[in-house]
């Protein structure tokens, strides 16, 4: 491990060794970008990552790699991020803020690896553009708090070291990507395909050993401990995708990008990305390997049939950013017709146009960062209030049923029954085209008999008028308006 760390350090020094100013610039970059993003988004939170936080907290407290103590179910898709948070919990118990800090660093690291990859592939302008706009891309910022920014940094590191022909570090970052998220396996598969088809070198045995040493231990443990290394969440998300009320991954892309259509900057970036794809085909074909990654990712997730969640689309962003950079580079390589009567300063301005375009992209996205920080998910405040109330007013042995168990489960410290099938995989059997979450909730309540229910008023009318009214009593009501949330929440006691 020391050898690999020194190799990374040497590589970074080599990158910056061209001049001391570059070394200083990257030092400031890794200081300013993570610190700025953390300060702006330290309040950021959404429900799903809190499931991972709870795994990490339980692991750090010696309760095992579990969500509900005593229940060995793999409901987190990111073992590496869980282990990292569990280790860091030694120094701070504030896991949500630690996750934001790690994600902020991950975005900066991802931008650096894109810069390094572009340098290796003789596309310096593409690298500088990626360095500026990758960490400020709004869809990536929305995933802060989850494993996604760090996971993408590992994927990008694998590509960067592959371009440097450092196959051992390629394998190391590929292994970290797989441990970051199972879909990270697409990266080593693509790189291996390219190596054996185009490079045709000797089998890199040391690299293979590094990769399997990193990944083999986890998969062996997961098979013994959980019965399978495949997260239960995959089946849950596929089951959710079956329901007519849900939207699957492929058509969901249009839903995700629709809000971006209101801003000129994204129309410009889309046009540049299209131009960049043509540039890659005509003049920069080595980028085809990298751009194939988001294509295969989209195809794989579409084939899996999972439902739409915004963070599933984040791995498409690096390819989009590189396409934008290639589009700007394509404009810069286009030589306008020379006219002797054309003033010199006009010809100079045409040469500066790509740089002016880069400045506009960076300033526009930077302004968007400040706007985005105010668009926080109001569910966090309401769900945290519910979780705190349960923690203070219920027995430590109580079980709680809810539709979204991340935030409520983390702050309540209670065993949770999940109506969406993430924690209890058996709930997934209730998902079908004609079913909805209320059907699953009724089945889960009858099956697991939770002591308390947390219900969004009016969303599950049959459950409210049936089981909740007949078998439970209203213990506490949370008015959504008190928390800036659109729905009122009711806690029922069903002892």
C-alpha cells in the first residue's frame, strides 16, 4: 500500500513538476474547492444516504454490519463508503457532515483526474474545462452526502492511470470503484476489453492481483455474512420499477434533464457536447473509450429496469463534461477564413473566443452553485423531527414502520420496517404493475407488526382508515407547515 501511495504522490508531482506555479495552483485547488463546497452545502441532506450512515454508525459502535441490529441484510450499495465513515466515526459522530466533506473532496479529485486524463491524451483545453465545470455541475452537487462523488473519483482515477499506462494503480482505483458501487465493475471491464483488444500487451498479473485482492475480500465476506454480495436494494429498485406509478431509468432521463431546459447555459452545454461527440469521432478517437463508459452505464441501468432516482444519472456527467470540452476544443481548432482586410484585433478576438466561452461556462455554473445551495430538501427537517421524537418518546426496543426510513431511522435509533422494500427484501414480492406503495405497506404491517407507524397524511387512505384507525392510536402529529414541508406526518402507536 505504501508503494502505491508513493506512486500516486510521484505521479501528482510529475504532473505539477512542469513549474512551481502549477503545483501551487493544484494545492490551492484541493484546498479551496472542497472547503467552499462543504461550507455551501454542509446543510445538504436527502433520505437515501442515511441508510448508509446507519450501517456505518452500527459498525462503529460494534453492532455489526447491519441496519437493524440482529438482521443481516445488505441494504447499502457502497461497502467502501460505509467502512470509511465507520472509521471516521472514531473522530466524529456527525456522519452526515463527514459525508458532505468526503463528497466535496471527491468532486475536486474527480476534476483533477479528468484534467490529468486530458493531459495524457493531448487535450489540455478539455482538461482545464473539466477542472472548472466538473466540481460545479449541479447534478453532481445534488449527490453530496452520498458515496457518488467519491465513487466517480475512483472511476476517473482508473481511466487517468490507464492513460498513463500505470496498470497497477488502474487496478487499485478500479477495485475502489467496485467497492464504492457495484456498477463500478463497468470501468475495469471496459479497460480490460480495450487492453486486450488494442494494447495487446502481456497479461498484467500484478494489476490483476491488486484488483482481486481489493474486491475479493469484500465479496467473500458478504457471501458468508449476508448470504449474497448483491445488495437487497437492487431487487427493491427493480420491483419499484415494475409499478405503473413508477418511472423507469431510461424514460426517467427526460424527467431529470427537463428542469435544466429553463437555463440558457445548459442549452449551450448540450450544443457543445454534441459538437464534442463529432470532434471525438473525427479527430480525437482515443476519447471513444472514455465516452463508451456512460453509454454502457446507461444501457446497463436501462436493462436492469430500476426505477428513476436522480443520483443514478450522476455517472453520465463525466462523459457530458468531456464532450463539452471537446466541443470547445473543436471550435478552437476551426480556422476561420482569413481576410487581409480584417483588422488584427478582430482575428485576435476569434482566437480568444474559446477562452471566453470557458469563462462564461465557469461563471454561469458558479452562479448556479450559489442558487442551488438554497434548494434544500425540506423533508430533512420534518423527518429529523419525527426521528428525534421517536428517540425520546418510545422504548428502545420498539419497531417503526415508514415509507422512507433513512433520516427517520437514523435519528430514531429504532428498528425499522420499510414499506419500500430496502430493509426487508420480502416486501418486494408485493410490487407489481397494478400495485402501489400502500399495498406494500399494508402487507408489511400485517407481516411484521411494527409498534409505531409514521404516515404521510392522505397518501395511504386505506391504511389510515383501516389498520391505523382500528388497531392504533394517534401518538403525535407533525404539521408540515412548521417545517416548510408539503405534507403532515402522523405517528401512530399500535402496541
